[in-house]
C-alpha cells in the first residue's frame, strides 16, 4: 500500500521541468506521508501489544475459572459426605459454594468483556491504516480518532520524540479542542518546550493551558511548571509568585507539595512565601 501511495508523489517529482523548484505542496505531502507511515507502524505495534495482553488475561482467567470449578465440585462432594453433620457446618459450606459460584460468574463476565474488547481492537486496527492514509491528502478522509491521536502523541512524548509529539499534540488541539484531554495536550506542548530548555516558549504555552482550560486536568501542573520555567529564566520573584499561587489554589495536591519544596530550596529574598 505504501509503495502505491508514494508513486504519484515520485512521478510528479520526476516529471517536473528541469530548472524549476520542486512544488512546495509535494514536499509537504511527502513529509506528511512519512509522518503518517510512522504513526501507522506505532499503532500496529501498540495493537499487537494490547492483543497479546488481552489474550494472556483471557488464558489466565480461563485457568482461574477451571480451578474454581474444580473447587466447587470438591465442595459439593464434601457436602454429600457430611450431610448428617450439624446445620451450622452446612450453612458455612453453602456460603463457600455461593462465593465460588459468584466468582465463576464474575470471571465469566470478565471473559466475555475481554473477548469483546479483543474483537473491537482487531476490527478497528484493520481500518486504522486506510483511514490515516486517506486523510493525508488535502480534502480527503477524516483525522484519526481522538484517543488514537492523543495516545500516539503521548507515547512519542514519553519516548523523547519531542518534534513528532509536538506536531501530534498540535493536531489534536486542531481537531479536538473541546475534549476532556485538550487541556492535557496543551500542557504537554508547553512541557515539550520546557524539556528542550526553551523556557520562554514553555511559559507561553503553560499560560494557554491555565487561561484556556482553568478547570482542566493539568491546570495545577501547568502553573507549577510555569513557576519552574520562570525561575530558570532568572525571574525568581515571578516564579515564586506562581509557585505560591499553586500552593494557595491547589493546597492538597502533589503539585502544591512540589511547589513548597521548590520554594524552600530558593534563597530567601525577603518576599512572600507560603511554603510550609
């Protein structure tokens, strides 16, 4: 599929008249194709890993259900052998049987759920490649699903592939600016600049996360890292102000504790500090 997809682009480049610059749109299209092909490979690898995990869970659950069935059979035999014993013992055995039966029912439900998830993953994986490649041409197709695009960007971020992760998070905000994870995407854009030592840009992107998503999942983290970035820019008083704001606005969060620790490590300047 990739070979046939690239033929039109290569043909356009070969047929271009000598002396003329290569069409800028063709270059951009080639770059997009390379990026999307990398995404497809990552998605396929992620799918294979998830499928293997699902199948392992199914096998483990099947083994547990078989063991529980054997235990239940043994208990039923014990009931038959001790039917003449006191009523209290019978009641205890009956409760054990009921508990095992509940466990079997729970495992059966889990197995059904896992099987459905495997089926969904397999069916969705088959359509991912086609949908992503078709969306690479201008005016054609649709963007990847929000969870696929976000998870791909987050995986590239955690693996240190910052240029690719930055592009993917920007695409996520372009297509899905009103989702619950939009604030996370904006935070990670700022954090990519922070990790690369571009603290001024990091502050600008953290500000967007704070202002555009005041109730977002990463608002506290964005303000904390903004304070760190300002300190790294030798704007200590401004950085301390941001860190104090984290302590005041989010007092019982891990970010607040990190802000206190940072404030305690800064040389005293006679300014306000609520670190405690």
